[in-house]
């Protein structure tokens, strides 16, 4: 026996040595090595080298910044067809932030089976050449791929796994994917897919994992999913599909994870799941399910998580629930009644019963015992008539000992003193409040607290520290460098506030994404915000609002009514946004701080010892500047005009007005500009010069000097401080303050290093900037975001009326900022404006406004379209030389669209680097914005979504010269009359508009920076 065993060992060693020497002497064919080199270069890894003796990547002088955890695997098979060569069968290049495109060259690797380019920064689409491969696995998880999913993928019938999650694919799901009969894993989550799930998918009978969360689909959940009998995991979070859940889902006996949430549709009974005895995680959240929870659900043998929150479930919780297996039980926001059974209270579990109608037998109920080693959330779980007892059932003292007019929270941080409008305010920290899947916390001294629900799924981490974040090494202030987050819902509450109206400011900073060109910048966090149970913001995106990650931003809500002394602010994750960037389990609402007050004078913890002087500082808060605006503008209009005030004051200035911030003295302005030295003059507007100045603290500012002799200048001065002082957005120029002294009207702005967009694009050669295509696209998006804020997001809805390239300024990083609000008008949402005083700039004005004085925010949309065309073409609309066929830049763009030659419009300097598809999309969006009909033009928020690829661009072919001859003659007649009466026109208007897009009338020549601009504007 021992001899036989030794013989077999000997034979094994001989064979093993033979195979070793055979493989050691095998090489990868040089042509495959060359292909690997081509592939990595196409992906953007230009310094990687390959050795033909082995499948090992040798990286010489690598400059690509690969994060920790990057993976590089090139696998070969040396046993294919008894070949003496080894052939590449697997390429995994993960977490490298590769910036290139997908390589069509993989077609040249005939034995390649697995391609995994997850967690990179790749753009473009999937090459058609891949259709001819015999791949079994394609993973493109987390990149920035866009466009429609290639239907050519349906030809790769060998595919068993396709992962396209976390990209920017749009359009319909190709029905050709239904040919992939061997497919087991199909992951399409976190894209922008539309349409329905193709009926051809009924044939995908080998599917074991299907995920299509966070998309924009429509139609019902298809009945044919019953055919996927091998399915183990099904995810439909916020997919866009409608309910009800198909009854025959019960046929999916092998399901272990069923996750469906945030679907619309009719009210439905609890779906039949009796046969799913292997269910481990069941999530049916916000699915409009009514009725009782089936009794069999509590006895499923391997159930670990049950989440049926945010439905309309009724009935009582059974007395004999077996909590040996169930670790997570979320019954939040239903209509469950009766007593809480003691069997549900078990150490090591996480139970959330908040927002229900349970009956409480007083604070000594067993659920209120403090020796439970579990997460138990009972916030608003009671049906008692006592308001405080209803919300805080375990609080013995149900009577407020004191009431407050203020409430400030530093979420995720420690106690922090901050100055708010010259008052030192204590922000109460909640860093010591341990997170948890079902957390309820109350500060018993002041009756404020928080309620948190949910577990971050798939991160394989159960630490409670995941619920707070900090980013101490950033440039953010301490208030914004910490945050609290939650997987499903996070509620902050205060139950002892004075009744009345309150101002609520929510402070945000995205701490988990980045602003660089890495996959960590591709995350999208979206959540809904409720105040007093009313939805105030849907699909709120911190990154989008702030203009980037790790930047502070805030949302302010006024006139929030507090009755019964209760205020609640709730954040809810409705399934939208990415969940795997930068890691698994990164999603859900996030908040940095909360400021609530009815009257700040009751909020100081101590008075500041600093002298309250008019300082040359730029840290002026929105509230104080708005107060200054109200006082100044009120006084000015009360006296009739600025000069009337001067006469009534006997020539004295307004420095004595009791406004502590936002007012500069003439002496300070003169010191900053060296007595208005001509060397500091950086621009000339229609109503005065612009100077560069330096404050005593070193801050550089731009100071606009308006002519006090002009009624137009007076009016613009008042309008400017009245509009912009209450606005804050990354794409709006910041107003620091003003000076009204003697005969001087001065406005002090932040200084923008790169002057105006007009100067950068088509100024003198020495002043032009080399704006590449990515920069121009970013500028378009920035302008669009600024306008979207003015029209839709700010508390004051504003129509700018004078959007043009000279009124867009560029900072040091070439970020655009809209300036010159002298002509802006408040927009009454209930009415449109019909005005006899038409103001704007010829060539940029919407025809309905120029011809009839019909003013809505769609006038700004039109102007944006013209500016977008200027940006992509590098040509000024007003400097366009008319021809027999085209009389303006927009006319030319229309003709090129009709002839299919849109790329002729693109600036010649860009044509070698430009993404053709992106460029054509921008032109199409611009033409849509400049449509003759205001109703067809999109809202600016829709423009932002289209520019960023989140929304499909409607197919609409513009029709040049769609206005009839009478309107063209009227436009030319009106322009000539206005030109004759204009006092500020520096040169005569030579361009007569004959197009629907070129018909416009008057302007305000308020160029912010340009010295001696070639103004074609007139004033009315």
C-alpha cells in the first residue's frame, strides 16, 4: 500500500515538473503583448509596459494616480488547444482612475473572456467591435460612460455577467440583450435609463441577479419576471417602474434578497411570498402596501432583515415573534396599533417602530427599560393624545420646563460657537450621540433630539460610527467639516419651541465625494427634505447645489410655522443616487448643521467683545446685507431718489445709517483704489468705470462706480443692491457692499481674476484665454446652474434680463459667475410681466420680450442659448457679419442644424480635441433654448440636466425666419427709434435683425470689466 502511494506521488511530481517547465518556457505571443499595450494606452495608462515572457504588468515611471486598493490582473491560459504559447484570458484594471475610453482593440485578443474596468474614469460608449468577441464577463462598474447602451452587446451570446452600474447611460434598454440566454448577472443600476424593461427579457431564464435601481423607467413591473425561476437577488429601488408588485412573483422560490422601494401605483395588498422560504433580506419600502403583515412572514426560517417601512400597514404586531434570526426589523411610518410585544425586545437586534399608532401604558412600560442592549426607535410611535408623550413615549416629564426661540445643531460634531449676524451662537453638537440602525436620542435638558432609521446595506460593516462623518483636513470651516447621515430617514426635532414663525437654515457640505478627475467624484447623493411633514425639496443634491464636493452650501426656508411647540425636519432617501461610490454603502441623507430661530436677539450666548465698526472685510452674511438693503432702499425710495436724499441732508452722506455691515465709506474706497488711480481701472461700463481695489486685510475687490447724474444709474444701483445682496450661489458674483457718499454711488464686488467671458473668447488677442472644450462645457453648465438658481431655487425668483458674455465673469479657476443685476426683475409666479420698458441687449433678447414686452424667465433661457452658441463657436453674436442666407450667429446655427453640418459651428481651435457628441448636444440645447416659442424652451434646471447627460434632449428642428415680415419690420422700426433716443450708446447700431432669434430691442451697456468695449447696446 505504501509502495503504491509512493508511486502515485512520484508520478504527480513528474507531471507537475513537466507542466512547470512547459509553462515556464511558454510565452505570450508578441502580437497579444502589443495589443495589451494598445489597450492600456486607449484606457489612458500611457506608461505601462508588458513583458512577453509572462502576463505581468511592469509599470515604469507610472504617473497615473491609482488609489489604494487598485487591482491589476492580466491572466493567461497556457493550456489552450495544446498550444506552446500562453494566451490572455482575463484583464482586470480596477480602481486606477483611468481617464481614457473603452478599447476596441480587445477584439484582437481571441481568447479573452473577462474584462473588468470597474472604478475608473472612462468616458464614451461601448465599442461596436466588442460584439465580435466571446467574452463571458464585462464589468464597467462606476465610470462615466454615456449615451445609449449598445445593442451590439446582444451579439455576445457567451456573456454570463454584464455590470454597467454607476455610469451615465441613457435611453431605452436594448431589446437585443434578451438574446443573452446564458446571462446570470445583469446590473444596470444608477444610470439614466428610460422606457420599459424589454419583453425579450422574458427569455433570460438563467438570471440569478438582476438590479436596475435608480433609473427613470416607466410602465409596470413586468409579469414575465416569474420566468426567472433561478433568480436569487432582485433589486428595484426607485427604478421608475410602477406598482403593483406582480402576484406571480411568488414563483421565484430561490429568491434570497428581494428589494423593491419607492414605486408609485395603486394601493396593493401584501404580495404573496409564502414559497420564498430561503429569503434572507426582504425590503418592500414605500410600495403603497396596505392591510396586515402576513403571519407567515414572521416565521421565515432564515430571515435576517425585514423592511416594510413607509407603507399603510395596519393591525398588531404578534406576541410570539421569534427574533432569534431577525437582526433588522424596520416598521417605520405605518399604521400599526396595539401594544408592543415583549418578545420583540431582544439584545443584539435593531427595531424601528417610529411613526405608528401603538398604545403605551406609561413610561414604565417594558420597552422603556434602560438595560436593553439593542437599537430601539420609538419616536412618534404612540397614539396617545399628549403631543410630547406621543413623540417621546419613554420621557417621564411630558411638560416643557422652558420654551425657546432658537435651536442650533452642529450635526456629527462637538459643541461649537459661531458668529451669526454679529451674535455668538452656540451650535449644540451631537458627536457623542452614537449612531445606529434604529436610533432615537433626546436631549432631556432642552427637548431636542434625532431619530435615525436603516442599515447601510452591502457595506459588510455594522459599526455605529458609520452614521457620522468628519473631514478635518479640508479647507471647510468646523461647522461644515462634520456631518450626520442615515441610510433611510433622519429626523431632527425640537418639542419645546415658542409657537410662531421661524427661519430654518440647513447647512450642507458633501464630505464623501471629491472634485478631482477620479471615480470618487462620480457619486450622486440625492434625498428628499421635509419640514413639518411637508416636502420642501425633492431629489436634493448637495454637490449640485454647492457647485462641487467639499464645498459649503445652505438652504433657507422662511415663515415655517410652529404650533404645539413642535418642529420636525426630516431627510428621506427615496432610492435615488449612487450607492457604491467611493465605496459600498455610501448613500442616504447627509446634514452638516441646522439653524432655527424666530428672533436672533434671543439667541446670543454672549456679546462679542469686538468693536462694531464699519470694517473692510468681505465676510458679510446674507442676512445682514439684506437688512442693509431694506433700510437703504426704503430710505431712498421714501425720499424719491438719491439726489433728493442729498438735498434733504444738506449734502451729507449716508454713513450714519445704523447698518453695521455692508456699508463702506468713501475714504475706505479711495484708500483701496489709490484715489481711483487710472492704473487700477479694469473696465468701463455703460454707467461708469470699474476699479480694482485692495482692502486693508489684503482682499482684492472690484469696485463699480455708477454715474450719480444718471437716473438710469440711480435705478441700476438700487436694483443691484436690492437683488444680489440676498442671493448666494457659486455661479453668481458676490456683492460685498456699497458706498453712498457725496455724489458717489459705488458697489463693491468680489474680484474675478480672468475678467469676462466675452474678453476670454473674443477680446483682443493678448487678452484671449485658451479655453479648451471641457472648460467651455463647464462654463455652459455653470451659467445654467446660476440661472436655475435665480429662476427656481432662490427665495426671490428673479429674471436677470441681460444675460450675455460680457456679464459672465471668470474666476481664477475659470468658473463662471453671472454679474450685473441692474436690470433684473422679480418674477411673480402667478403672473407674467407685460412691460413698456424693455431693457436688455440687442442680439440676446427673446423676440416676445423685444417685440411685445412679454417677460418671463424664458427670456433668460433664450439669452443663455445665444451665449452657449458663442461659447462653442468662439464668435460674438453681435460681431457676426450678415450674409444673404444668415444674418446672425443663431441664424447660421439653425441652417447648419438643418443641413446636418453642426460641427462647422465649432471653434476651429477645438476641433482636434472636442467630443463630437457632446458638442452637437450643446448646440441642440442652445437651439432649443432659442426657440421662437417660449413654451417650447426648457426650464434652466432642465438645461442643466441635459448638459450633464441626465435628461434626454428633445428632437426639435429649428426653423429660421419663422416670424413674419410684419414682425421683422416692427423689430427694425423699434430698434431705430430706440437708437435715436439713447443717450449712452457709444457707437451706432449697424446690424438690423431679420431673424426670429435676432429680433431684439434695447440694452443696458453695463459691461463689468471690459475697457472700451465695442458696445452695440442701447438703453431705454
